[in-house]
C-alpha cells in the first residue's frame, strides 16, 4: 500500500465524522432556542451559519437525537376579554384581514392578554406589534388592565414609529373598552394615525396578535411555575427580546423580526 494512502485513511479514521459534527450543531441550535425549534427552523438556522443541508437529512438527524418540539400540544386557556359594549367610538375595520405588507411600521396591531401568577395574582400584558415583520415595537405590563398602561404602550410605539414612517400609520385592535376610550381615540387623531377595529366577537380579525400570544404562552409560560409578579415579568421581558432579535421565522426567510426590518431598511 502506498504511504500516502495509508496516511490518508489513518487521519480519516481518527478524525470525527462530519455527521457527528452536524449532530452536535443541530443539538446546540435546539438547546440555544429553548427547545422550541422543529426541523424546519433548525434547517434555516443551519443555513444562517453557512451549513446547507437537505431538510430530509435534518429531519432524520432530529429524529435520531430525539429532538421534538412538544410545547404546542397544550391548549390555550380562556382569553381575557375587555369588551363592555359600546362605551365610546367604534372604528371601521380598515385592515379587513389584509395583514401582509412589505412596509414596516405601516400596519400596527394591539391587544391585552392575562397571566395568572401564584395563587391569586394576575399580570396583564399590552403589546403593539408591527404586522409587516411581527416585531413587538412596545409593550407594558401591569397588575390591573387599566387605561394608563395601554396608553403608555401606544405613546411609546408612536415615538418609535412616526419619525421613521413616511406613510400614514394604522393601529388595529378589537373593540375593547380601552380602544373605544376618548383618550385613546384623541391620541391617534392628534398624531394623524388611522384607527381600525375588528368586528365584534371575531378574533380572526386580529389573528397576528392572537398568534403572538399563543407563541408567548406556549414557549415560556405553560408548564412553568411563576411564584411572583416580578419573576413572570422578567421572563416576559427576556422572551420578547429573544422573539424580536433571535427567534427566526419561516415567512421572514429565516430571519428574526428585527433582522428582517433592518434588511428591509437597507434596501429602501
């Protein structure tokens, strides 16, 4: 046997297998993302690292490693409802389920969701989302679903959005009493922002926000025990930062919401 052939096979047998290296990378991607990624998003994460692998091979390896995303098997609990009838202004549904837009900061949506903490305490979350990217632009949390923390969310979002949006912005919501209130309506009018509302009792008219609430609760809330309000608040802060900056989306070509917005801003 030629010496060169002997040395080649000796090095190859000693070196680790490329398959072993790929399995290690896939396992690390799965762990780094809180065990939330299935084989499709793992495949996109590999591409972002410059590793191009067929999706069938990724699926085969995830099955071998026992990687399985099980956080979406739990059903959502009863939704918080802020509807109290007609107590103010009911705006027309300007969005009409046309959620997709190539422009960021053009169509915004908002809602309120409820979390239980400990034995009898509650936490309420009020976020505002950009429909174009799915990015959570602003959010507030409070122990009570009062008007003040909802207005703070809107004021914070407008400070970010209006200086960067060369087109008129639309804010979409359900018919909750907060969004009918004269202070909410006047704040939108003052800033020349369109107001849009879902039809009564039709959650599909605001499905982008409903989908986000579902992801949030499935990936960081259900199955976890939070004893204090501050503990849950910190967990939500951490998750929203992860969701905006690192959690990739299939419909955003494997980018996170912030990565997609930054890329779109460079192309304009």
